[in-house]
């Protein structure tokens, strides 16, 4: 369903469930086809390429890559042994800023961009109602969370397969697992990373309902993201850090343990659900009472 179809829909007609699916499809296609979105996805896809090439160059003469204990970005120390670790490294490198930034841009523009462009009132002419439109917008942002994460993971897998060997891999706990199981865990990690962006998506959607300027909403969302990341790094603020949506982001590394440590993973997913509920409700309350004058 195109935007023109939405404008022609009669206000007095009963909502058709297929209409909602058509609107969701239209929103997904419109979001992905934007040059801004394609540029952001291109940057995300380039990160694993840069990391893989850098590691390849550094180890060409038999040198080793500096690293830590094997968690988060320190997965980089294992890339030369198994290219699958490039997937984990790339996700760990992009999750603190690049991935949430792209989600923040898309979420911030969801409502405010339509209002600023003068198309929001036409969308509301159709018989879907504000609640259904808001849910469609949020579903679109969540789909983009998954798309952005998979772009990083697939790019890393391709680069890792081209530049480094593949095979059995060693977990953080020191046990060996098959490549097939490692691939399954990589997919699970990608899904967890995508779920970790649910809170940012809800926050961005709420900010988007507060203004008619898409640029202002995007800038505010990214600014809040940076602020939260800074607060999460200040030791004196440790009391509030467990309640920040970014605090448990890198807990996905626990999926590479044997057995898997679930404590921080559950806390992360629960926290994302809480942020989604709070800011999703706030976005609904604001949007349903918003005066659409543009």
C-alpha cells in the first residue's frame, strides 16, 4: 500500500486487518529505501570489513593481535584462529554506539519526520487510528533493529570466511564446540543484540512524538544515547548504572560460555522490556493527545 493509497482511504470505513499489514509493509519499504537508511546500513556493513582487514594485516607476518580476557571486543584475539569470531567482535564493536545510533535515527524520525513533512495527517485519515499507526511505526523500528544487526553479522561472517579459517571454535570457558553449534550461537547472539535495542527504539519513538522536527528528534535521541553511555562509565554513579538500558548490552558474550551464564542476559532482556513498556506507553499517551496541525 502506497502513501497515495493511504490518503485515499475513507475515514468512515472499518479498519481491515489486511490494511494494517499493507501499512506495515509500506513503512518497511519506505524506511529501507531512504538514502539515509542505506548509508547507515552501509557504515554498519563496513565495520566488520575494516576490523577483518586490520587483523589480517597485523597478523600477516605472524604477529599477534592485542587483546584481553576474551569478552566483548577481546573476541578479536580469536579471529585469526576462527573467522566466526569476527561476528562476535563486530557486534561487540558496533553495539555500544553504531547500532543504537542507527536505530535512534530511524526511531526519532518515525513520527516527527512524518509531521515535519506534512504526511502525518494523511496517514491519520485512513481508518487505522492513532494507536494502530503508532504500533506500526514501532514494529517498523523493531524490524529495522533486526535488519541492522543481521547486516553486521552477515557482513562479518562473509569477511571472516574469506580472510580466516573456519572450523571448531573454543568457547570463553575453554571447551570446544562444532562449527555448526558456533554458527547457531552466532545467530542467537545476533537475536539478543537486536533485542537489546528495543529500549532505544521505544525511547526514540517517544522523543519523536514530542516534536514536529525529524532532525531535532534524531539529534535528541542520539544525544540521550551518548549521555547514558557516559553515565554508565562513571564509577561514582554505580548505583544507577544497573537501570540504564545499555548496562547489560555486552552480556551476549555469556552465550559463548559453557554452560551459558543466563543472569545478565535475563537482566538485559527484562530491562529492555521495561523501557519498551514505559516509553511505549509514554509515546502512546503523547501521540493520542497530540494536535496534528501539519
